């Protein structure tokens, strides 16, 4: 085993270490990382020091746990925003927008915010423009609440405790207990709504996009001015959103649904 490990180039061993860090539900203890990586402790500590100096990982304040660093998170986002990765997803979003007649978007979690990976605008003159790479809050957007609701419990509680819960409209949830109750409902229903919580006059519905291992990696959503699309009408689009989510999941490595299966 040791001989086989020694034949792995140091660069690939460091990359494998990064994979363990990002695959963890949250900050990972140094001891656990050493066990997961099946490498000697001095080797792991030496590689981590190099990765930390490069901004690819960072230590928690206690110094005993490791999480992804700002440079690694920026790299991951740049990959998702690259033209080659976006092209097949954009085609799926374009078909969905044509079917629904409203603006649709693909988002994912970026730290304590939602980042737009892609978006297809409606032809209607009344619309909101957010380009890929734009960020919006977690606690008052459909995608944000859904991504937050589906996080592992410990990470979700930590994020909710840290969020400022700023008020954007009279409908914005600014109480942590109310937000927790809403997140529990979202987990049961498997979709989330924004009922004029981020922008007055705008409603939105989002459903999760799952990767091959079942983890929620993104959200696909439709939104429109309430004068043109009530929340009830937006909810009627959930089956179409779920079909698009399945197709988008395949671009994240999820197996496609068998034809004829329920949405």
C-alpha cells in the first residue's frame, strides 16, 4: 500500500487532500483528514501548510479544523461560470424559459450568499437583470432558502446564526426562529418560494438540482412580477422546474431519470 501511495505524484496527493476538504459537511478536523487521506500525519501537515499559504485551505480559529480557502472557492466558482461548463446548462435553461414564458435561473451556494451561475431572461419588458456571478441573500430568496434548508443540520444552524437577516421588504423574514420553521417546511415540500421577500412585487419558486451522490448542488428557479405571475401560478410550474432540474443534474454528474418516470 505504501509503495503504491509513493508512486502518486505529490501534486495529485495534494489535490486528493483538497477533495477530502471540500467533500466534508463542514470544517474537518486535522486528525480526521489524516485518516481520510490515508497519509502519514507529517505528510498531511506539510501539504496543508503549503495549501494554506497558497490560500487554498484555511484553518478555523481554533487551529484544529480545516475548510476550503478563498482561492479554492474562487477557482470552483470560475469553473462553474466558464463558457464550456455553462453551454449545456444554458441550453436547458433556454428551453425552460421558452416553455414557461418567464425568466429562469441557475444558482448555487457561495459562502453565505447565493451566486447566479446562469440566467435566461424573459422577453417581457418588465424584468430584473442579474448577470452570472451576481450574488443575492440566502434568507429572503427562494434559491437561498432552499439551499440553506438542504444543508447538513450543523452547517445550516451555524449559517443561520451568522446571517444578518436584513430586511428588504415588509415580507422579509428577519427572525431566526421563523426562518428555521420556514426551512423545515421547505425540507418537507422539496421546493421554496420567495413571496415578495427580496424585492417588492416579485415572486419566485425554486427546486433543487442534485449531483450523482444525491447532494443538492444548485437550484433552478422561475421568477416574475406578481402583476404577471401570481405565486399560485408560479407553483404550478414546479413539475417543469423539476424536469429541468433532472436535466441540469446530469451536467453535474447525476444520472438522468428513466423516461416515463415521475417528475
